[in-house]
């Protein structure tokens, strides 16, 4: 993500917003907070694309960038997946479910089909932790493989692909609850079909690539001061996109209820991308948290929630009231993944000094 402080700060905020999706506030507040939080994962895809192919034009350069990102992502995904599977096994054995039953329930033809096609299903979640947030990691792997495969023609056709898939995403999402659309036996108005590598991952990563190309062309052959003056002009349209997206999302949630993505989510992402260049060097401690802790907050907040729920069920702690539960998960996540590591590094540095 280069050293864009604004994007790191938004990444931290987005991770906290994801927590409100999995740990909802009571309605009616919960409906609108959750709706607004739906910008987060599209933003993650877009910001991944923003720096993925910067200055990479040839097929060799594109594939080299993608391979490096893919290797890193595969290692991260393997670790996160392993930790959740270990927790799942320990949980189920603890409540008397045999290991063979756990394996047969999770790894079967139906679950493999749903996972391979849409990055969802019991392959990546079960009743021990209930949310399939890891779909993002597997979807990003698919997107990188897609870009690698089509690298020779990517620069020529990615804009058209982005537009078509973006339109499909928002059309199918709009039609949810109105009319089912089935193609080749697949319901394209099912939430986990639209929220997948194909309809969410690819178009938003390509949106990030498009923005990276635009910025790269404008920045080329300009001194930093001149580019800074140009980027400053994006403040007003960025704020307009962002505020319009927030208002649009709230109206859409009021009219249509809960969805996995809104048109307002797209507008919010566009606004953030514009503002990220205008405020690239602006940031307080929030950007530092975003840089060092946001990924782990996203990866493991579901595990924190699962452990707290289990502790409450076993009577070790009181059930956390719904109104403050999201804040509790946020505080614990920040404590575990930023404050404690920072304290540890400080102590180590003092000892070395």
C-alpha cells in the first residue's frame, strides 16, 4: 500500500466496520451501521488492485507482480485457515462430536462445490465460529489467478470486464427478494453468488487497477509539487462521492433492507480512492494501527467472538449485552493486535538499548 497514511487509516476503520457486520448493533441502528459497513470488503479489493500492477505494463511484469502477491497471500491464507480449523476441531471434540463426524460434515461434495465456485460454505466455516469471512482471502486468490491467466490481454480489456461484472453485481443484488434469476441451474440472486470472487472480487480489484493507472499517468513526468496540486483538486469530488454514498446506502437500506452490497458502497469506495491521493500524507495514530494491525483484526475478530460466546455459554463470563458487544470485540482486537505488540516491541527495544 506504499506509505499512503490515508488508506491505512481507512483500512483500520473498515476492519472495525466489518466487526459490526458480524456483531450487529440492535436494530434499527444495526440495520444502517451494517449497511454502511458493506463498503469495507469492496474497499479491500479495490485498494489491493490500486498497488498491484503499478508501473507494470508487459505480460512478464504483470505476472511477476501477481506471483509475488499470490505467494504472500497463500501463506497468510494457510495460516489463518489452519488456526480456525484447529479451533473448530477442539470445539467439536469438546462438545462430544467425533473428529470423523467433523470432517465428513465439512468436507463433502456439496461443500466443495459451493466453496470452489463461490468461496463459501462449510469448507471455511461451521457452527463453531459461524461466519465465513475467510471467503475474502480465497476470493482474492482466485482474482490473482484470473489476472495471471489473462495478463497478455489484461490492459486491453479490463475496463470492459470491470463494467460488465460491476453491473451484474449490483443488478443481481437489487433483484434479491424481487425475482430469482437462474442460469445453468445457479441462482444468481443468491447472496453468496453475488458476494464472490467473480462478481465482487474481480470488478473491485480491476477498479483499483484502473485508479492506479489513472494516478500513474497523471503523476508521470510531473514533479511532486505539481502532482500534489492536482491531487488537491480531488478533495471536493471525493467528499461528494463519499457523502452521497453514505446517504445512498442509508436510503437503500431503508427501502430494501439488508444487502451484502449497495450502490452507495461503490460511491463510498470511489470517494475514498479520490481522497486517498489528496490526503496521502495525512494521518494520526490511526494509520499506524491500520498498517500494523488491521489485517489481523479482520482475520481473527471472528475467533475472538467465538471464544467469548463459548465462554458465556459455559458460564465463565456473563453474556455481553448486544448494544456494547461490537465495541468489546473492537477493544479486544486493538488490544491484542496493536497495543500489546507495541508494548512488547517497546520493552525489547529498551532492553537492547
